[in-house]
């Protein structure tokens, strides 16, 4: 599927505000890829698809997770995590994306993972800091992103963890492991 058709398919899956977010993630992913030596084409493609399933009914997202060998523990945590794994599955099964690096960047843009690839980091960070994002701490994320993907991501994950704690929600263990891994990378 060519880029224009893919963009049209994604755009029709979401409200206008989320589409504007997706455009911001696309722009920011390409910028970060150029800044840190990543592949801007892969960054753009992963960013286009990163929120494809975000507005699907949660029952549909859960069904995709349950029936396709995706991590079942996701279903025990906040439904905000589900769209990334469901989206990677749909990117492969419906859009024919076979590049595992792109699929992983979609799959882990919300939770992160230990040993994140450069593309994983770029898309995850772009999702945190695209120009339309406004939340306490986003300016610090943008500032850190001028020189370090890892430091910027730690600030982002710290923000997410604080938010979840303040809301009394459970924290997906992979997010904690991701943060610890990034701290280790910074300190080595």
C-alpha cells in the first residue's frame, strides 16, 4: 500500500484531534531520526500507524490480543496499552508491513521495552513530545531530546509513572523495566 492510501486509511480511523496528533508524531519522528541517525522513512511509517487502533472498541482490541498470541498480561492493565499491540498486529495482517523493526516501534510506543531499538526510542519519544502535546514536563522532555533520546524518554516515563500513581492505577511492569534499562544505558 502506498503512503497516501495508508494515510487515508489511518485518518478515517480517528477523530480530527487524534489525526493532528498523528501528523505531529510523523513530523517529530522524522526530525528525531535525522537528529540521531535513524531511518526517517521507517520512522515516518511507524508514526503513521502508531495509533491506528486507538479508537477501536476496547472489546475489539482485547479480542485481537486474546486470539492472536499477543501478550495476555496486557489485558490485566490499563486499556490504553492495548492499541499499540493490536495496531502492530493490524499493520502486519491488513497492511502487509513485514519489517519487524517498524512493527516493534508500533508495538512498544506506549509501554517501551528493555533493549529498545533506535526506532523504538524515536517513535515512543515523538509520541511524548510532538508539538501538539501539552502536559506538565513536556518542555523538559523536548529540551532533553535535543541531546539524548534516553534522557528524554526517562523524563517521559517518569511523567507517565507519576500520572498513573496519582490516578491510583497499576503500572505495567514492562514500563518500569524500560525505565530501569534506560537509566542503565545513561549511566554506562
